C-alpha cells in the first residue's frame, strides 16, 4: 500500500504551511515508498528507531519501577547479575548472532541455497549448545569458588546461568530475522516483549506474596526469556517456510566458524566495553552504588539507542552492497548512516542532560548522585555517534579481525582505567574510564575504515556527489 504524506498534508495543512513543508514531505514520501537501498535503509531505520524509542521508554520505566519495588541493595544485585547475562549472551552465540546477518545475504546473492538452509537450521543450535556449555561451566565455577563470591550474589548467579541458553538462542533468531528484513520479528521480542514480561511477572509475583528480591527477579527473568524465545522461534519458522528452497542443507562449519569467531571478538569486546563498567563497580563498591551507576548508564541509553537502531537497519545492506561491489552506493550509504546516527543522538543527548536530575530521581532516593556520571558518559556516546555504525561496516566488509583488534585494545584500556579510577573516585572514576575508552574506540574505528576501505564514516564528511548513492 502506497503512503502519501504529501497528499495527506495538502488536505489538512494551511496552504502557506504546506508550501514550506512540500520539499520535506516529498523526501519523506520517497523514504516510505522508494525501492533502492538508501530509501529501504532509511525506512527500516525509522521502523527500528520507533520501536527502539518505545523499547527504551519501556525498559527505562520498568527499571524505575523495579528499583522502587526492590530497593537499592536488591536492585543493585539484580542489575549486576543481569548485566552478566547480557555479556555472556553476546559471547555464547560464538558470533553467529551477527555472522548470519552477513552470510544470509551473501548466500542468497551467490545462490548457495544448500549452505543457506544449513545456516538457518544449524546456527541457533550451535548457539544453544555453546550457551549451555558456558552456563554449565559457570555453575561449576560458582560451586568450586563460591567462597570468593559475596554471598548475596551466589544464588542469583546460578539463576542467571539457567537464563543464558534461551537468551542466546533468541539473539541468533534476532540476527536471522534482521538478515531477512523482518525487523519487527527481530526487535520486538528483545526490546518490547521480554522487558514487558519481566516487569509484569515481577509485579505479579510480588502481588502474590513473593519477596521483592534479586532472586525473585531472576526467576521472573528466566520465565520471560524462555517464553519469548520459544514464541519467536515459532513465528520465525513459519516465515522462513516462504523464503527457503528445498535443497538439502549443507553445513560448512569450518567456514562459518572462520567468519563467526572473529565477529565474536568484535561483539564480545563491544559488549564488554558497554557493560563491564557496571560489573567492575560491583568489585569495589556496594550494590547500592552499582544501582546508581546502572541508572545513570540506563538513562544515557535513551540517546544511545539511535546508534543501535541505525546499525540494525543497515548492517545487512552494507554486506549486500560490499559483496556486489557497488562502491558508490556503499559510500553514500555510509555517509548517510553517520548523519542519521549523530544528529538525533545529539538532540536526545541535550534533552537528557536537561532532564537528567528529574529522571534519576524517579528511580528513588539517592539516585540523583548519578547525574555527573551521566554527563561524563555522554562524551563517549557522542564520540561513537559521530562515526556512525562503523563497526558494522567493517564486520560486513571482511574487516572483522581489525575491528576485533580495535575492540580488544579498547576493552584493555577500559579495564585499566577502571582499575585505576574506581577505587579512588568510585562511580565517577568508572564514568571517566568508560568515556575515555569510547573516544579511543571511535577514533580507531574511523581510522580503520578510512585506511582499509577508503570510506569516510565521520558525520561531518560529505561525499563528492549526493547522486552517487541513488
């Protein structure tokens, strides 16, 4: 169905307003109805952006409610443990959650349907097996070395291990859906249904008499994660029947691992850079302060999701344009995505800095102390936004090893700074360490894209011709 904002606006807007708005409405109509990669990427980015807005608001409100319901101490334990689930949920798929985004368009472009069918069937099972092994090793480690773990973390960590396999399974399903341009199937389970299920489940559990503790929250998170992943699997299997061919699946596991493991390093180090600060704060500071730091970083995520929205909508398009050797269209898309990332992030960042004290106060008494951390972390977020989703570009363009090297260096720098600064400056030290690491990351990734692909990813760079990407 064709959408015509221009015709709709002409009917309801005064003529003087309509004349001024006509160029913008024409561009919006092109985005909504255009058929080339640039228009499709913008359209998908808008869809992802809208859902990420709703998801970010839902997650933020749910975290506020959980913080007030559980109190700073129990909430702090839960967020540290859930952060570990997220970290290992990125590592345990062995890179398949992102490699499928690259390989599915590549196999379709080359007509390799046997390998495509094998990838669609095998990659979720690889991730499930890997996550189960990691969860088992984690439980063994807690049992053997539990004396070195603070007592109130032990049971929640065991519960986190139970949650991990289906968390991982779901992340690979997200990648398969994104590679097929099924953005709703990819992002609704992760960003809408799961946090909504956790919030509703926790409220129901407490209403039925369960204690508002980290253990209760972890049990609810297990049920929500497993339930959402199973429903997503059923939906995805039904949709895949319409796009796959009947060739017998082949399983070039060596080739998959050769591509996926370097991507694992990229994804793993990226998640460690994003989340390790929350865990490291818990090494030196009590759960209450970890909760304050998490609230500040969660508030900042309202601006950071622009980057993730653009990244989700364009990664597979980078792969298709690169492997079809359409350099002009790729350069134009890269320039566009950098601007799509930077300017909305800047606008949201300014709004968050203004509203930050009020937003943090909604978490409960004492959470306003996280405002200076929020302001410091904003520097790192803007540095990352200024170069757009350059990590996805490098990964899709066979430069994943160099991207992984940058992230490894960034992670090492982040850990070193955190070790130096958290014992002396507390959560402020963690904020400075993470922001500095993010500035280094953005600079290094930009350099790699410029040196290896001859592509400018800086938001203020203009390609030689706007018509190049059309």
